[in-house]
């Protein structure tokens, strides 16, 4: 069975952004945490029509910042 480009997009492999619930699953956190991070200005959300999306690059940035912060706190 071969995979077409539309199949990979449907599965999310080549997507550039996720909805809040999808991003929460990918980041292993709750949607509420993502909304709280957005309210504090720590996570940028993108609106596309009526949908609120989180760019995958933004997800990676937030996770990297969180990892750096937890590494800094371990050294204290």
C-alpha cells in the first residue's frame, strides 16, 4: 500500500500547526495549560478563520524554553 501526499497531511506528518487539543496531546499537557501559557504571553496562538492553532515551531520553542528552565533549576 502506498502513501499519497494527502494521506500524510491527513495524518498530521506534514502539518505546520495543530488545534489546541491536538497540540496538548503532542506536548503531553492539558489544553487548559496551553490557554494559561497564552494568557501569560508565553505561548503565541494563531487564528485562521474561526480556528485557533498552535504552530509546531511555537510548540517546539515553548518545550525548549521549559527544558532550559528546568535544567537551570536543577543546578541550584
